[in-house]
């Protein structure tokens, strides 16, 4: 007998936020089964359950032990898998739900941000053989000592992608509350377009830049194993966006999309003595405090002193202030400035590798709206500018237009 084809579907929290939505998801899962597939479904916790659980913990303790946080957070997904199984039973389907531990999702021991080491396919395949739909709790696993772990916020995506890999699924479908990946946030840019395709590298940039569609780590895994991902809406049938390996044709497009991130803050350490070891001292202190630094800029000094600017996540700003002030006792910079009113505007596209003039076009667009640029950083497929937060929306619109992103390619 020919082997049945397998699809992994993942439904995010918004897609299973209430009983009505769970029933709707059951129908979509059934449709897939009816098309002749074996279906493994990964679900997130209902709506904002994980946040609610974390808030509860915060009411008990300001510094809960991470092992117990994982015990707590992992309950969210256990609720949704059971409810979805019941919803499938109600419409006459055979389905069974499992926790991460039950299907053998083995992770390392780093609580709250564990990485998947291995997944056993035995139980899932046994259930497929019985004609059942298998529902797996996202975002969780157990470490080799059978301690429950979670995979970092948004981690159901990585559960889905990893399952697609071990099951050799045809595709990993990510169902969400948007119709796919867009050239810009449609709430800001009215004529933003849904992309048919996007490469793993581009999607990884978007995810890292704070686009909420998928967890960055899951894209890394998909890219490593070349798992095709289809991001689509749970509320309609429309084709979404395929995330896949880069093909030559993708380079014809200069820029795939524009994003803006308002969750960063800028720090400038002014008049740092221009001698070996100062930057190292500063960033070693930040690293020790576990503060992630994004952009870093230092210019040549003409006065034997120089300014160093960098950005951090806004939620880290308070700690950054403490650390930098402390570090400055040794560095002897003259002043430190903290700025929360910034936004980071980025254009992303693999076409940049083979075309020049992208930066000029971006800067020109911003200039035409009289938007000032604070900082610039580039990678092979991305250019980011730090601008004033109040200019964020106008900047996205003018950049989107300058690159002709509203027009179908
Ligand atoms: N429920 C988890 C979270 O909110 C995992 C997920 O939704 O993917 O982060
Ligand atoms: Mg999510």
C-alpha cells in the first residue's frame, strides 16, 4: 500500500480563542483529512492564556523558578488539545490528543527557552495507522530527566516545524489571524500586498524584526531542514504565503517588504575615550547582565573621544540604564543619553545582494518626507534606520511606495 501523505497544521492562540473557533478549526482539520491526508495538528493555548498564566505567577512571586513556570505555562496547551479532540469527535472524526511528553518531544533542559533535541514518531504513526487525527500540544516537551520544558514564547511554531520534519510532511501549514505575510503591515499601509512567496532568510529577518507572524527560531529550523511552510488564515480558504528556499527569481525583486519596530530604545554613551578596551568594557557589562544589544554605531574620533550608540529592547532599557551608569564609572564617558522615542524601519530583500542603490532609494524616500535618520545598519539582505517614533507610520508608507511594493511583481 502506498504511504499516505502527511500534513502538519498549526493553529495559533487567536484561532482557538473560544469554543466556536475551536469547532471551526475542527472542520478545517477534517477537510484536510477528507482530502486523503494523515493530519498532525499542533495547537497553541486558547487566546491569551499564556499571558494570563504568567500574570498569575507574577501575583505570587516576582521571581518564580523557571521549572515551575514551565509546569504552569505548559497547562495552557493541554487544555486546547483536549478541546480540539472533543470538537473532532463531535463531527464524527477519530482524533486523539497528546502532550509533548506523551509523543516524546525531547528537549534540552533550558527551562522557558528549551530547544528540541529529538521527537519520536512512533506514537503518532501508530495513531495514523488507526486512521486517527493526532493533536499535539505546542510549545512544550520534556528534558532527558522528564522535566517539563517550554520552547520560548510563540514556540508552538517550532513544535509544528519540527514535527513536519520528523514526519516528512508535505507541508507545514501555519494558521493564524492574518492571510499571510504582507509587504508591510496592512493596518498602516492600505495597499500592502500579500506575498505569494518569501525566502527563509527574508522571513527570518522579518521575524527577528518583530513581525508577529511566526517565531524566528521556527524559521531557522524550517530553513535548516528545508521544510516548506504555508502561512494562511484560519478564517478563510484563500491561499496564503509560502515560505521556502530562495530561488533565482526572487532576486528580481529588490525589496520584499518593509517593517517597523517600535520596541527598541537608543542609548548613546558620549565622549568615550578613544583607546583600546573601552567598547569591550561597556559591552561586556551589558552581556553579563544578559542584555541583548541590536545596532551598534561608533564613529571615528577627531578629538580622541568618540560617541558610541546602540539599541536595546525597550523592556531592557531600565536595566540598561543601571548597567551603563555603573560601567561608566570605569569608562569615564562624559554623558549618557537614553532615548525611548525611536523606531527602527527596515527593508528586507534577497535582491539586495545583487543590486545596488537600495540604501540610496530608502534614504531618498525618507528625505522626501523630511524624516531624519538617527542610525543606519545594514546586512546582506536588510537595511535598517533608526528614526523618531512619531515618524514611523509615514516612514513605512513612503518607503513602501518608493520600492513599488503595492504593485504585483
Ligand atoms: N502559548 C504559547 C505562547 O503564547 C506558545 C504559542 O502560542 O506558540 O507563547
Ligand atoms: Mg503564537
